[in-house]
C-alpha cells in the first residue's frame, strides 16, 4: 500500500542492508536489496549499510532520486549509464567514494578523472568526498559549481576556482574537513551565507581585488589575501 517514500527517509540508517518489497506493490520493487520504482526507471534508495565497494547503476534507470546513496560508507566507485538524465545530490556523505564514472554516451553528464560534471563540462556537480588528492585546480572551462559540490570532502587542503565562476552556492564547501586555502577568481559576484556551513577549518581566501569576496571575508572572519597586481 505504500505509494510514496521521500528522499532521505532512511538517512544514516548505517545498518540497513536491504529493502524487501511486496511483490504486489504497484509502486516499488527491490533488486539486490536496492529500492527502485516498480518499472525500474527510478533508483530511490541504495542502503547505507550495503557492503560493497563498487556499484553499476542499471541501464533501466533514468532518474537517481535525491540523496539516493547518502551515507553509504563502503562505496568507492559508482558507474552511471547513458540512460540517467536526472540526479540531485545523489552521492552526498559517501565518505569512501573516490570515483564517479559516466558512460560516454550519456547526454547530460560526464566524468573527468572521476569527478562528476555536466555534459559540457561547464558545471562541476560533485567532487567525490573520498578522493585522496590534497590539491585541486578546477578545470578552466568550468563556469559554475553546484550545491554541495565539495560536501564533506575529507582530504583537500587547497582548491583553485577558475576565472568565469561567479558564485559560491549553498553548502558548496559544507563540512569540508581540511581545507586551508581557497583561491577565488576576480569574477565572483555572490557568496551564499552558508557556502561554508559547518566547515571544519577556517581557510585563507586568496583573491584578486574583489569587493564581494573581501567583504565576505571581513564579515565572516576568513583570512583574506588580496593580490593587487
């Protein structure tokens, strides 16, 4: 009889290993313990306690539900097929996730060195939290970073944002654990009040002369180094 299950309904259920769905359900099905819509087109929830290091999303899936993989501590790789056309913050709080691999035939998303982007490479959607690099220079073609793009990143010490990016969105560096340096471009016009929500450090922000960035640093207690050249 259950017809709707909201996103994050089972968040932090880290002992949950499988879903079991009545065969009479017209709304949902379970495959290998994972919860899907009855027709298999929506991946609703991947159990947080499911113990495997890699997962290939089935070709039937066109939508990965919001926060579908949230909190799984075991997954290191996720493969996204050509069929997936929608996701929103699907991989958040996956602490071991090192690589998101996207089919080259996917029309909406791509992967560059395991990092998740829009197909044209202009939007950085998600940098996997478990990657081991300590420094990251965002590719020059990137013009935007999505909500939660660096959510709970565990290892990055330095991030460089390219010219052309105009905004730091909601929670973009939320809960980052080790970030010490953030290099911002001259093109920044807006920094959301909660861009650095619950960050574990206070990074020094390096910037060309920019009134928005300088004001934000002053008002929020971030050390700021201004390049006047």
